[in-house]
């Protein structure tokens, strides 16, 4: 057992691949040093006596599921077996509590988000999600850095497994950090996403698309800046789109993802230009089903009805409410107004619509993900 007398013997050893757990190691060092008055060394990988080991792999090489951890003694060392950075930080906090309470046995485990996958609603063909995952530059509400939140987002993709995802606020820290979790989803959960157009013209595109590669083959993709948008440091007020052949149904499906400004004057252009893109796709691909996801920033609903009237698009949440397949009435932001939407252009059936509502999702972003199940 670690005591004040022997605490100086210990070092912290963390895994750096496939997920870099150095942030969790630094967090543990800070709390450990505060508890024992030490200056603990943190080292990357390797085998050491008197070590507190933080990693996704246990002594036999087994990977911890996302959003879970276990803590146990292994001889003179302690192992924190964690699914990612968020669960590693939670494990570090739990270990410090155990040590400060003088527990004779160092043993604990926790599942922070149920790993059970939610299957498609019976009779459904496709799940489409919209998710604003909060750029690092706009952190708010006391939420942690992307290094921590990335595991939370990956775990929700593992749980809900949407085939098409419109993602907003994917700034460069997301572009740099999240691919390692996409590898985990592919290798450990069998969900193989391609992250389309997360950079455009050598800058981050904060309005990007995820799609399951086994399900879809790409026909074309592109991005159109809204005509009022002149920002050159990153892409944001844009229409990012991709057209696919659905290998399961044989149909042609498109996803258009956007992030409006919230400015009433800009919404006139946004509606016009999004409608033009949808009509262009319909003209070039007979019978195409187009889904439009996004953070439409329509605070006060100033442009929600004009959007529907100007484009003819159907809001999936409203369609689900009419058909009795709406799971919950929850806007997913700090007001009762819905600004995140999944629209569609053809007579598809909405078999389920839900705003994801669990504690980790609230930590992920100031927007809760929303998704719909559809029969094409």
C-alpha cells in the first residue's frame, strides 16, 4: 500500500499509443503530489517497480472498453485500466480518494456509459445523427479539453452507431486527436468511419461528415462557403455535402451538413443557398434522398418556418412527433428552442427520433446529439 513514507518511491507510467494518456498522467501527478508532498516522475511506457500504470491495456494486453475503468494492485504497483483519457482521469480521481481514505485494498471499477448498442428501430434502414461537439476555441460551461471529451464522443458513436453523421465545430484539435478513437471504433467495435472533409484548403473545416465505409461508396463530395462568409483561418459557415451509393439498399443518399450564423439577415442567404444545393443534387441524381443536418442557430426560431417553406424539407423531429415515434422532447441546448435538426427531402418514414440525454453527453458539449431512424 502507498503511504506517506514510501510515496516517493513511486512513478507514474502511461501509455502513449494508440491513445495518448499523458494528460491523465499529469492530472494524477498533480493530485498525488498534493496528497503526499512528492514530486512524482511521469514516464511514457515501459516496465517499472513501484509504478502507477495508466493504460488501455491490462497485463495480458486486453483493451478496456470506452468509458470504463478498473483499478487494482499488482504486487508493488497499481494498474489503472482505462478506456480513454476521460475514463483515465476518472480513475485517477478514484485512486486518490482510495489513497486519502487509507483503504487497505486498492480495487475499484466503474462503467461511465453503458456499452450496450442501441439497434436500429425495427423496420428501419438508416440512422442519421447531428452532433455539435464543441470546438476547443469555444469551450464553455466548465467543460474539459478535447483530449478528455474525445472519448465521450467516441463512446456515443459506439453506442448509437449512426451510419451518417453531420458534425459541427470540428476544429483542428478535434482533427488531430479524434482519429485515434476512430481507429478504436474500427478495431474494437467493428464500426469503420471515414471522416470526410475535416480539412479543406489546408485549414480545419468545422462542419464535417462521418460515414460508415462498409455501408456507403462515395459518388462525390464537396463544400460550398455561404456567400457572406469570408473567414480564411478555418471553414465554418459552409455547406459540406457528400453523395453516396447505399450498398445495403442500392439507393442514392446524400448528407448536407451546415452551421448557420444565427443572424436573421444571413438566414435569407443560407436558406436560398442550401435549397439551391439540394435542388442541384436532386436534378443530377434521380430519386436521391437528401438529409440535411446542422446547428442552424435559429435562436427564437426566426428562420425555422422560412427554412421549411423555402426548401420544402421536412424536419425529422416534427415528423416523428406526428407519427408517434418521438422518444423525448428535449432541445439539447440551454433553452427550449430546437436549433439542431435533421431534415430530409423525400417521403421517408421516421421510425424513431431522440435527443441523446445522459450525463457524459452533457459534458461533451453545450449541444446534445440528436438522431433519427429512417425507412428509405
